[in-house]
């Protein structure tokens, strides 16, 4: 850049680049001292104000965030075609950073993945078992009525209350680590359980009684009817409901905030079930709260990523339903 | 470590499945028709006896190991060390011991702490190995008991099915445990809060300033916990949301059930329901970035100052979020009105519009009311939109244009980044949570009651 634009100062130049550019250059020179004295072309992200300038969002004249020299450099760079706007893959592969131009979603995606995995492993078997019991085996009495009313009410409890429960019971009473995906997944699974139970019961109800009667007629026990015939037939419906529940859990923010799953994760290494983590929605929340203007576009991109995941999950649910739906 | 133990136990259970199977087959020398139950059931019975008690034991052990060791540690400290320490200071001492034990030395720890740290390390190791030992001996014991029972006459299928039923009952109890957990944790923490703050002040006080001086002599507000402004803000925002959502949701439901062509309906209905699937944090960002500035600009245009975090922006966006609720519940209610009532109205010569306003809506009103109540409870409990778009400072205001705060905003701001459980500031969040839980629960029960009662009328 200096070669192209001999009449500018270093400081004016570096003000245009990302905050970590000087350090990165120094590291590169240290790694390969041979490049001293040569002209090497490197590509750097520009600083957020410059990005806005390049997109034409802020006026060029009388802009208080740039010195006149910087504007000159910018114009010269634009004239010589030195500015590029490639697709920003760093968004997916970098972890969080204080600099918006370097911040990425890798940590958030990993954290969300862990939490959802825990949530699925807990709520899927428990939800199916509870639904099968309530729908097929439970005697009709006051106690099972109580369970049913309970499940319906749990589905309508505000999510922030589940966060309070997680904070008081999982963190306060059981002493599990704060910010951990394990706790996040446990709280989310309590929230998804009612969804899965209700969906599973609907799917079980949709299996016609003739199937049950036929199986009972050839001498199967009640459990065998259930495990060998009804449950396999109801599985597509159950899976659809589960995926929709998982999609809800993926977008849930408030309970994760309360148990502290909005940690600052600058690197994806040593993330685990018990290590501090962040998740996609809480990452969106923290970025939306950041004062730097560069985070506005990052937040929007993160939201698109989140919505992309949700759309994919819902599409899978819809195709599952259409592929395996049977008319009896 | 614990993960490996659990995986190992599950592998052990899987192995013992095949063991039980084989043993059953061998008991009848390969003539399977002599067995009462098929070999699979013998295997499943043995696996359940091996896996379930040992895994349960490990889980219970994990839950209680921490607090047992903590208590042992406190008890083993030289007499007089913990005298006169508050709960918070004691837990601080414990975490100091633990961090010394983990090798993080920030400053020279005292002799007492060092000794305790050594004890802690030793006990942790002992507890871990004791758990492994006990868990595996329970598993082997289960194996011995179960495999001794295998014989041609043994009714393994009945045993396995009974175990499965028990597991299913336990799973359906989790829903009750969750509710119980919510109620108990909220109640206990809220009672601790009311120990420190007069309930009368909380429910009727007009001043909400939960900041408490952390150091002595720090200049802050004294910490006032009158929640009326918070409740008022919540109601205001919920009211605005309902003012947006009720007409739009109701009218779109009427249009969709009565006027829309089936093809149009097939497109619009999923799109409306899509709104319900968008995460609320996205709505919040939308409110902050788009709606609030637009409203401020509009306010400037007509000469009214609108604060950027006013109730108007948050309420309006929340209203959009709630539209699908109201529309789909009203849709159901209108569709449930019997065909005969519609036809009767047409036969009397009423127009379509008259039928809708004079016959359908009155008949569907209870269902619609139920839907609206459910939506109100949703609006009160909604968190992220208001956390991002509404204010934090509680001011008692009746205008929609100045910043307001809500119950959920206060819960989140009081608890973020703060884990100390013994100051009124964090406990206040639990008191607010209790109020929130009770109010939404009441609204839900009322709504379900109305809807159910109405449904029975036409059946």
C-alpha cells in the first residue's frame, strides 16, 4: 500500500485497517524474515468505519471519523481496485472477538450444538416414555390427570422462569458449573419436554386402533403391541414434533442468559460440556448490545445464520412428515 | 471422568444383555421353544438389572458428593475458623480452598487453607474411586442376581415389561418434578427476599431502585424495592402489544376462515405461523434497529419527543410476535361454530357481514377471549424483546413515549453476571419471578377453562 500511495503517513494507513493488522504484519515478518525489503501483497479486513464508507453508508465529506488524508487514501485505493468485498468466511470459522471485523460464530455454533445435543439426549427418550405411558398405559385417575394438567401448564410457563429454575436448582443447589452447555441443555430440555410429549401423544393417537387390536389378537402383550407396532408407526410424527421442539430450543435466549451461557469465547479449543460457552441467540444478544457500530452488520449476519438453521430444521420436519405420512 | 464411567456402565449393560441371552439359550440347550420368554427378554432383564441401579447410583452420587465434601471440609477446619462468618464469607472460604487445591495461587494462602486444600484433594480422589468401586460392584451384584434367576420357567418378559413400565412412570413424573422445582425454588428464594424486604413495600411501594451499595460509604440509592412501577410498565407494554395484535389477529382470522379462497389460505396461514417460529432475540434486534428509530423520526416529524427505548416500540414489535397466537386460536374458535348456526343466519336473509358480526363472533367469543388471555400471558412473560428494546430504569409513567421497564427486564438485569445468592438484589429477581409465574399460570388456567367450557356447549 505504501508503494501505491507514497504520499501518506503510516498512521493514516493503519487507521483504515483492522485493529490487529500491525500485529499480524509483525508476526508475518517474524515468521519469515526473508520478506523484509521485498514488496508483498497482503489482504486485510478494513476497520468497521471504512467498511461503512465502502458500502456508501456514511458520507465522505465532513466525516468526523476520518482525517482528510485517510479519505484521500481511501479514494486512491478505490481507484486502483485495491478494495475487495469477498465473502466473509471468517464469520463461520472465527470465535468471538472484541473487534467486529474479526468476530465469528464458531464458538456460538459449537456451544449451541453441545446444548442442543444434551437437550435432545434428555428430552427425546424421556418425552417418548412419558407420552407412551400417559397415552397407552396410565389408568384414568386423579394422579394422571394431575400430570396431564401439569404438562399443559408447563408448555405455557414463560421461558425466563425456566432460567430462574436452572439458576436456583442446577447452579445453586446441585452446584453445576455456570455457563456450561450441560446446564443449558438441561434447562432447554425441561422446556422442550412438553412440546415433545404433546406431539408424541398426537402421533400415537393417529395410529388406528385396528393395528393394536390385530396385534393383541395374535397374542402380543400390551408392551409388545407398543414397541413392535404402534411406536414404529408413530415415529415420523414423533420425530417431526421433536425437531420442531429442538428448533424452538435453538432460538431460546432468556434462560441461557440467566444461567450465564453468554460467556466471551475467543477460541473454540477446549470447549466442552462443562466449560463456559455461548450460544447462537445469546451471541446475537451480546453483539446487538455492543457499542461498536461494526457489530450491527455482524449481528444481522448472525441472525441470518440462526434463521438459516431454523429453516433447515423446519424443512427437515416438513419433509419427514410428507414422506412418511400415511392416510389410514 | 464421570462421562467415561457412565459410558462404561452402559457398555457393561449392553454386554450383559448378550450374556443373559446366551445363558437363557444354554439353559435349554438351544431348544428355544422350551423357554417361557424369548431369549431377548432374558437379555433385557439382565441388562436392566446391571445398568439401571448403577447409573442411578452414579447420578445421585454426583448430586450429593459436592455438598457432602463441602460440609466435611467446613467441619474439619480448626474450631473457631468459621465463627462469625456469614454464608457468603463461608462460601468464599470454600472456593479459596478449592482454587488452592486446583493449583491456582493468587497470593500466599494461610496455613489453615493449605491444609484444608490438601484434605480436599485427598477426599476428592477417595470419593471418586469410592464411586467407581461402588458403582461397579452394584452393577456386578445386579448381574449376579439377575442371571441366577434365568431358567426355562422364568417369566423374563413380565420382569422386563414391569421394569419398562416403571421407567415410563418415572419419566412422566419429571413434568411434576419440574413444576415442583419451579414453585419451590421461586418460593424459597422469594421468602428469603421477604425476610429482608417487607412484602408490603414490595407489592405497594412506588420506588424501584435495586442498586445496593457494595462497599460501605458508596453513594448509591438506598435500594428501594417497590415493584409497582415495574408492574405498571409490564402492563403498559402488554397493553400496547395487545392493542396491536388483537385487531390484526382477529381480522386476519375472520378473513382466513370466511372470505379467503382456499388457495390464498393455504399460503397465508403458514406464513402467519412462521412469525411464531422466529426467535424473540431476532424480534428484539428488529425493534432496536428498525422500529425504535423509525418511531423517533416519526415523533420528531409531528413534534412529539419519543424516547428510543419507549414502551411503544417494544410493545408494537411484541404485538407482531403475538399475532399468530391470536389469529390461530380465533381461527379455531370461529371454525368450531356449528354449520347450522351459519346456515340459519343465511336462511333468515342475513348478509355475510351480518352473519359474521351478529352470529359467528358472539358464538365464538369465549374461544376468542381464551386466545386473547393466552396471548396476554405470553406478552407478560416475553423477555428478549423488552430486554433489548425497553428501558432499565423504573419510572412510574402513564405516557407511552418515555422509557419503561418490565418484570422480565428486571429479572434479567438483576441476575446477569451475579451469582451471589444472599443479597436482596438477586433475591428480588426471584420474587419478581414468582409473581410472573403465578400471574401467567392464573391467566393460562383461566383461558383453558373458558375455552373448554365453550367447547362443551356445542358438543
